[in-house]
């Protein structure tokens, strides 16, 4: 079902890896080949993802020694390094994450059944947002606009 990856620059991946290396150092861990591959895989996720998605992508990419448990154990490190954040979605069958590293949060549609999200850009929505902020004298935070509902597959 999930085939897309986000197209990111090598620079971006290197910055992410170097951030992660710093986090590993402070935990007395090293950047193994498997962790290197995991970080690259994570930073290329196009929307929300769960651990199973990562395991699947890594297995497809032929990365050796990819197990649910190893990826699971790396998640807190990725969060502490500021590369990803958790999403809290009632009813989702697995813990979901999204990339947080150097990412302006984009508006997205969020399925309240399966937890998948679709990011989009909308000039009209941006204009509306600033128009409303101005009207009520608000300085808005960078939180993304989230439209909840049920996705094509779930409804
Ligand atoms: Zn859905």
C-alpha cells in the first residue's frame, strides 16, 4: 500500500545523521550500519508511519538485521534527537510517528480510523489562516492544520 518516499537531499540526510550521532554519543552508543540505514529510512517517510512500515521499508531495501525489536528500541533515541515525534491518535492500531527534523509542519488530512495522513499545500488555506489570525489579533504558532476524517480506504 505504502510505496512513496519523501524526496530529500543528501545534505538533509547528513544533518539528520549527525544530529543522531550526537544523541548516540551522549548515550554511549555508536552509529551502526543498521542505525544509519534506519535514520535514512525514517527521514524519507512521506507522512505518518509506524514501526512496521520502517521494518518493511528496510527489509525491502535489503538492510541486514532489521527486526521489529531493534527498530522499536531505536525509537526513543530518534525522538530524543528531535528527528521524529509521536502522534496520539485514538483508535489507531499502532503507535504512529512523523518526521520532525527541520520540517515545517504542513497541513494534512488525518484518518481517525487508521491514522494515516496526507500532507498537502494550499495557498487558499494559508491566506485564510492569516486572514483569521489578523481578524482576531492572533499570533499563530507553527502547529499544522489538521483535518480529521476517514480516508478513502476506511470509509
Ligand atoms: Zn483510514
